[in-house]
């Protein structure tokens, strides 16, 4: 869920446009970090670029990488290091699998616009059930529903029009809407830099690696 660029530098023309896809905000100061963590799997190109552009059209100030959420954002009751140890111990127990994206839907209570998932739902549910444990356990406000978020925190009068736009754009997508989930990425939210990557695990492999720094000092 790392940002792909800054608001002033991101554009949506051609390919991924001028989105600075390789710029990731890593290792902010300890005081900037919050006790909010998630586990995601980034969607590969070229589908990711198409979804990124869709999201930026719907919510212009959103520059997050397209992803499927395995564990929705939550505070953790352990240290980040202990939570990471659990993730890298569990990830090798799951084999890579395919996910197929289908139609555009809207969650009725939150008004979140999202892309629904067909195949791959069962595997994501199993991963969520296993990972939602120990220090990562959290009573989520909504039942886990695998999906790809396109727009959230909308005003009520925006939902119908943005849903119409999202469905029209999605119908224009010429890329394969099936992709392989091969990795899980542990991410942390910050006050000023959005989400940052902390660690990456390949499913079915015992070769997890850190890509950021852990700190036990977080802003609650």
C-alpha cells in the first residue's frame, strides 16, 4: 500500500503515465509511525497500472498501489517484529494462487467502491483466518470480503456517479483480469507518508526479507 508518487507529479496518460512507481517512502521517523498495520499482496502489471489510473480518476489525491488486502488495517498488540515473525512463519504454508477480478460493486454500509473477486476468494479467506492471530488478531468492524478497493470515504452524493464512471472504465480494460498472488507484504501506516512496506514474503517459500525498519515507538 505504499504510495506510488506525489500528488503534483502523478499523471494518468499512457501506460502508468508519469506515476513515480519506484518511489517508496521508507523508514520515516519513529514519531511519524502509527499503530496501524496491514498485510497486502500487490497486483502485478499491467493490470496494476490500469487500476491505479482508475483509482486516481475516482479519487484524485489517492496514490496507493493496487493491491488485494489479506489483513485489513488494524492496531497490533505485539511488537511489529513479533507480528512479522508470525507472518514469515505462516506465509510459506500457503502456495501461490490465481485471483480473478470480476465486476464493480459497492459495499452498502461504507459506500466503498470496489472490484469483486471470483476465483481466489477461498485461498484469501484461509490466509486471513490464519494470519488474524496472536498480536495481529483484531475484531474487524466488517466481515472479511476479499476485494480490490477503488474509492472510499466518499460523500453520499458522489457514490452513484463514481460507480458509473468506475464501471465504464472497467469495461474498457483490455488486460487479463486474472493474476497470480505470489507474495504477502507487511505494511505500516504513518502520519505524513502514507503506508510503508516493512517486509515481503513469497508464498510457499521460506525466504522472507525486510524492506523497511521496525520500531516499537508508534503514535497511537
